[in-house]
C-alpha cells in the first residue's frame, strides 16, 4: 500500500473533553466514551501514556459518532469523552466542559490521508 495524498494534520481537531475540571490523571477508574479503534482511541492512549497510565486504567465505552455529543451532554455522570470536530466545538459550548488534551499535543501523529493498494 502507498499513501498517495496526505491531506492535513489534525493539530487540535481531535480532543479529550471532561466535565467538572478533571484532568488526565483523574480519568483513572472512570468511563471514557469514544468511537472504538478510531483516532479518538489513539489520542486517549497517548494522553494516558503521557501521565503513566494505560487504557486498562479506564473503561472505554464504545459510542457511535452520531450519538457521542448528545449522550455526553445529557449524562452528567459521564465525565469524559474523546471525539473530533465539529463535535468538539458542540460539546465545548457548555461552560462545564474542558479540553484537557488534543491532537496538537502529538504533532504529526494524527493525519488525514488516502492510501491505495499498489499490488492490485
């Protein structure tokens, strides 16, 4: 396979958002909603790693991208979500929400590209 187009780097387009002022360290033992096996999953893993934590320290709740913002905003017991824009902007309209980590913290690691199979 070959990458034929590298369109853009994320540079903050993907974010981990918490309510109640929680930081990355505070996610230990908490549920975090995201689209499993997506760039959100990767961002969470890298953020946890930066604080000496791992994915096994949190409970990942697989949530569809169409449901993630309304579900998070409606459930005050849910403390963290990882998603991308425009959902990030929608969630951050609520004053109790904080962007605690985003893709600008891992420059060059999250990018949009087109990959083709060059063997066929």
